[in-house]
C-alpha cells in the first residue's frame, strides 16, 4: 500500500494590509489666514480681550500710564479695523446681500464709536469719565460685533462673496493704515519737542 504523499503546504504570503492614507479634501472650501470673515472675527476677539484687560486695570486702580497705553492700543486697533471694513468689506457686503440696512446700521455704529475714540485719544486717565468712556466704547463694540457676526457675516458667506480675495485686500490696507499711524506719531514727537524748546526759550 503506497503511503500517502504529504503535500507540502506553501507558506502563505503574509497579507500586508496597507491602509491607504486618508485623502485630504480638495473641496474644503476657501481657506486663508487672511480670509475676510475669519480675519475680522479674530480682530473682534483680540479687542474684546483688550477691553477685559482694561476693565481689570480700572478695578485695581492701576497707574494712569498703564491704562492710557492699553486704551491707545484699543483705539488704534479699532480705527484700523473700522477703516478697512468701511473701505473694503462693507461695499462688498452692500453689493452682495439683500438686507443692506445691516450695512447702514454698521456705518452708524462705527460713527458713534469713532466719536468716543476721539474723546479717549484726546484725554487722559486723570480726566473725568475716562474709564467710563472706555467702558461704554466696549459696550458699543460688543453690540456691533454681535450684529456683524450673527447677521451680516452669515449673509455674506451665503452670497458666495470671494472672501479670500477680499481678506487679502483688507490685510494689506490694515498694514498700510498702521504704517501711516506710526509715521504720524513719529512726526508728532519732533513738533512736540520744538514747542517745548520754544516755551523754554521764550
């Protein structure tokens, strides 16, 4: 009786389960660090944090110099932001959305804020109502930001505005405004020094 031939089993090839790396979505939408709505929202968050810092300084009776430096930063940030919005973002929003009264209201709110900014910049923490003016400005901005972020910005997104291209223009304009303000301040120092010299020699 012939013995059974043992059939050698072939070694099974190890199955290498190669998981394909997840594809990065190319339809993730328009993204850019300068995308208009993301950029303006980041500005809002930054200035809100500054107002909270000022509130703490006012409560702890911080030195006037410290309060004035922070108030000046707040006013500069708001001026740069508002100017870029008015010149670039609002015209685009007005042309794209159906509820243009939102843009009209935003313009009026900017005007009210600018009036307070001028009062703060033209005074010092030792003056009456200085802290109150900064606080009221913060309340104005809170209300304004809420309307923009909850009403205007969603409408602009739905209108398919190219907010990336818009954001690049806004970022460029903001840098330009900052340079102009820095140059203006640098020119003011020599004039102030000359006035001091004239007073001393008079």
